[in-house]
């Protein structure tokens, strides 16, 4: 499953990270080195092994579905790159 | 005044309580030490005004005969913990000048107990790294140098600022976090004590997330007992973190000094790595002998899947990171760049905001989670992770704790490993297994190599059995008699 420049372009697009064209080939090589090192996991027999999804064997707790805090627009907007009238200003999404 | 910075946390707390000196005195001494040590690059933000205000409040409480478990003690905070009204960056450009409007649970508990915040400590960007070189603020410099050399060494990572600041007496103790070894390896590289507790012991709420199923907070301190004092304040159930454990927090410090007679110590044969420096092998043998002298029984155990822990980690951690770091999109906080379209802003903000190692891990994580590869990589890694956890369960049939080296080398030079990601990843070879299995691991300084650099030993325990680790670490600390400090050059 070798990674080529086209795969890096696709993955970078999925991750929403712009990678310039000249970086795709070097990145493909770097990722291939890491992925082929990772592929030694194939040696491990995992037939019938349950995947580990949680390190602590406790059921996730439920809480009441009630409002605990909120209604503080100014705090929420305090780090916004752009805001106006109590809203985040974002680029146009719908043409 | 500078003598006050040399105190252990325990001695400082006793002196504060006895009113031998005030919190303002010891806080001022630390602020001066920090100003003189800027060459170490340990702090990314100093908060002297806040520290002095908190110290004055502590002094008022102490004068009334009140005060919590950490009353008046100046502490450093890894800049991965969100602090209310104080810039928090994860050492990443993407967070820019982010100022949280809330306090992480762990730090809020330190302030509840009377701790004083000196500032925010440097780290690898988003805690991804083993040398502090991925920080957007530049690397921390280890206060330790090789004998007769002025070469700048890494303090390890990702909690390099926490470790260097503690080693150089720029705080009495510090908070840190550990996803694959980020508390223990820097502790080993700087002659300090660090513990990653059981997963769920400390709340992750308000800690900037890297890999949620592996991240765990813990302290870096000057002594085993200091680490125990810190961990008690940091621990405890929190309804805001659904993975935090609803269990009682023991008085960890009460375990230090207890007899370890009759405890069975496992020595895992798979941790004997080819090419491991002879000094580390010797330190390990010394550690075994010290515990034997203290009355422990030594047993050889096998953890057959050890060599697969790092490859499994480098699927699980990047996969979780790619998901956690999706939130940095330039919309609600942090860096916004590019345009005019929404996708342009996303892609450009993330391209400019993230450093190379963070991007690399996001790309790996996105790749292993992408359509068609999920079963081959992520699911496989989670199954191997189960086998690693089963190895430990098997070991606990015949022993009560494990003794291993903390890291495969002493501190290395800045730039020495940065060209080869896999060589860098191997720093975590002895520590990462406990993150995958959720177990507690403690590193303490136990000796020095031929060049005078500190080396660490690691103790691994059963889930929620940090108490036994503190007893064993206390015995090892006493036997090793490690009291060396870095000669001051900064």
C-alpha cells in the first residue's frame, strides 16, 4: 500500500491542510517510511481479539440533559478572529 | 533569597506554614530566578503580577492559620493547560494569542489548594515530540550539559519546559502531561521525578487534547514525595470528563517511606534492547539490587508484545490527533489566514498554523482512518493494544510492579535526532506501553552516565496502584542517593 504524491494530495485535502505541489513527493516518502515501519503489526496474530476501545473498564456515565451554563456571548466570542453583533463572521458558505 | 528556590516542595510548604518566610518571599525568589534563566527558554509566558497577587492572598490565609495542601507554593504550568485569562498556546502558532475564558480542572485544583502560578511552560507543539524542538517558541535547553562541553542538549519532550524549570529551580514543581512518555522521558533527561498516573486519575477537562485515549496529566517534581504531594492535588473525579474515574484520591505522600519488603518486582526481558548503552543496563542492574536489598523479590516476566507498542501507538495517537485537531479551522479562535472561500481559509490557516511534525501526524492519522484503510490500520492497532494490555495482566499474576529503564539514552544534543522521525519516536519505547494499557508509570533519577548526565529508572504499576509505586520509588530514591544538580551556566 505505497503512498504516492496523489495519495498525499488527497489526504491533505481531507485534512484541510494546504500542501504545495513540491512538498507532495517528499511527504509521500516520509509517510511511506513511517507506514512501512507500522506495518510490522501484521506479524501479530489478532484473530478473535476484541479491539480495545477504552483503557478503563467502566461504563460511560449518563447525566441529565439540562443546561448547566451558557448564555455568555461575549466570553464565547472573546477569541474570535472576526465577529460582529454577537456573531462569528465567517467566509461565505452558500453561493 | 535565592536559597529559597532550592527547597523541595515539602520543605517549602513546611517553611511557609511555620512562617519562616512568606509566599511573597519565595515567589519573588522564583521570579528573579526565571528572569535570569531566560536562556533556557523554559517559560513561554511569565506571569509575575499574577504570581505575586496569588502569593499575597496565600500569605493572608497563612496568617489566619488557614491554607490548603499547596498553600503559597510557586508552581509552573505546562502551556497545554488552559488558564482563565492567561494566554494558552500548546506551543502552536495556530492558537495565536488564545486566552481561555475558563480554567482546566487540574489547575483549578492547584489554586483551590493554594498553589501560586509563576507562568506557562514550553513544550513540543500540541505535546507531539520527544525533544521540545517542535515548539513554535523554539526548544527548551536542558540545564544539564555533558562534562566539559557547552553543547546544548534537549530536556526531552514533550514536557521539556516542566522538566527543565523544575531541574533549574525555576519552580518548586510543575504540571505536565504524558501521551507516550512526555512526563517520564523529560524527567529522566533532567534528573527530576515524574509520574503519569492511571488513565482517568486526573481530569482531562481544559487540557488541550492530543490523543484522548492516551493523554494523562501528572507532575514533575524534585523528589518522589514532592511528586506525591502534587499528584494528590491534581487528581480526582470530575463530571466534566466522562473518562475520569469516580474513585477516592489516596494520600499518595503517605506511601513514601513505607516498607517494600515482600513486594514482587517484575523485570521484563523484552526491555533489554540491542544497542542499549551499557550505563543504562548497569543502572537497571543497580536498581534491581537496591530493591532486593530493600526486601523485594525479583521475578523475570515476559511482555511479548512490547516491540509492537510503538507502531500501534503511531496509528492510535495520530488517528485521535487528526480528529481532535480538526477543531482548529480559523473560525472561532486562533489563526485565520487565506481566503476568500471557506475551504481556502481552512487549508491556509492550518497550513500556516501547524508545524511540520503536527502536520505529519495529522496526515498519518487522516490516512489510517480514511476509507478502505480503517480495518487494516486502526482496527488492527486497537487489537494489538488489547494484546499489550493482556501482557500486563499476565505479568500481574506473578509480580506487583515492574522495573525498567525510562529511556534508551541520556539527553541528546539539539538537532541530533530531528531528521529521522522514527529515531525520535524510539525515545518512547519503554514508556509508551503504559499509555496504551492505561497504567501508572513513574520515573526517578537513579544515576549518571560517563558524561555526567542523569539517567532514570521507571516503575510501572497496576491500575490505580500509584501508592505502591511511590513506596518503591521512595526506596529507590534512598538507595540511589541521587542529589546532583546541573552546574549553573545560564
